[in-house]
């Protein structure tokens, strides 16, 4: 079974999702064999570097448009209590007939990272490369959705891009409530609201659209959405971004730790490692980092800017309604001179700063 240890950045210890979801799952039909699917996560690469991630799962028939308390709760349970297809071979097919292979791990995830020449010739005007992924074993004794053909996309930023944007999601563009007491707003928003009911921060989509188009208004500056949220919420967040007209970009989340793997022993957060990987993939591209002041974005971005001062144009941090957290972040950057940092009270303020600095 899949992971069910929490949502977004943190949940109260008293909220044991796994036990609750197992209870509800036990009420479902026993012996039911769902069709198989492959969920592809949008990723990024270069003309010669292919990097794809996703997960092979049973189809739980999650309908994100369903209304009603119990439908929303049941959909949430199915997102976290999944049946993964472990240790199975997959095939990635490109439009020009070339193919590469990979294998899912013990939790159904796959990560294919390899050299593939001349990917640029397959990209559209925005830099997206389309491919298809399938189960390699055609003798699987289970019905597979969509004739065993699942679409995937990889972004190759244009060489003409002025810069890239790496943005957090929770409380940066999506009202989450991560600084609320005991995180109960996070729980409520995640489990009892559909993506189309979630509220983006005012003006955020407009600001990101301007950053994507750049100063000329015709650029295709890449946007990367990097979050502490788990991969289980990928489709939910992807739909939220699409419904609210945010620029299309890779949505990069994290795996849940297993129960035995809790406690990182000083290891860097997955979000930080993903951002470093983006910077290494595009060493000649400068970036704007956007996050919030509620959790750890300030610390992560500060450390990244200190390690890569020539690659970071600016840091924007959304202010949160939490006096102690805001005082901490202000103190963190009080004497900081490496990169321009703006504590953002509104999207208008960010737009004004970006315009003055020639970003838009």
C-alpha cells in the first residue's frame, strides 16, 4: 500500500491519516481489481539530458470534480492509500520512434535520468517535449487504462529565456494555512476542498504570467513549482494551477518518508535538493526564487543564494500573518547583501519591484 503519513509541510501528530484511511479502505469491496495506470510528473531537461519521474498505480477512479463531504473525504483517502505497481519495467517512447526503458521501485515510483541526443528538435515553441510511457510487460494479467499509453511532458527552457523562476506553492500562490494553530487549516483545505474551490493569493497568477513573458512580453521564461507537498497531491495541485491560469511548468514534489525513515539525520530537504538540481541543470540561467515567510523557504533560499550568488537575481518572500515568524525572517535578512530580498505584502508590490529591476 502507499504512504499516508501526512500532507503538505506538516500535520499534527494526533492526526493519523494512515489508520483512518485503512479503516475506510476496509469498508470498500474486497478483492476488487482496479485497472492499471501510470501517472507522469512533468519534469525538465536539456537537449541531451532526459529526466522523467512518475508512478505506476492502480486506478482509484479519483474524480476531483465530485462534491459533498464524503466524496471529498473518500477522494482524499484514495490519494494517499494507493496500490502501487512495484518493480516493473516501463518504456518511454518519443515522437521520432526512439525509446528508453526504466523500472519502478518498491513504492511504484520511477525516475529515469539518462542521455538522449537532440531532444530540442522534438520541443514545441514553449520548450515542451511530449512522449508516451507504457508498461513494458504486455503479458500483465491486469487490464491497463488507455491501451497502455500514458502521455508525459518534459520542459527544455529556450536558450532565449531571460531567466527562470523557482516558486513554492503553499502560502506562496495557494492559501494553505500552514501557519495556523496545529495545522488544522491545512487538514481542512487539503481534504475537504476541491482544487477549484481553493483560493490563489490575489494577483499571483498575473505576476507569474508577467514573469513568464518577461520584459519583452514574448519570452518563455520557465517556471518551476517546487513544494514540500507529497507526490500524492500532484494531480490536485496541477489542476489548481491550470484552473487559475498560472503558467505551465514542472510541479516538483517529494516522497513521503516511510515510518522507519522518519528523521533525516541532517539531510537537506528534498525541496532544497531539487532546486540545486535545477541550478546545476541550467548553469547559465539566472533565477528568481519565490516563497513565503511561514516555514523554511527563507533559510533554504538564503543558503542557496550564498552557494550560487551569480545565479540568483532576487528572492521574494510572501509575508504571513504570524508575528514571530515574520520577526525571525526579517532578522535573518537584516544584514544580508548577497541577493536582493523583498518581503512581499502584495502582488502589486512584487510587480512594482520586478518592473523596476527590468524582470517584466
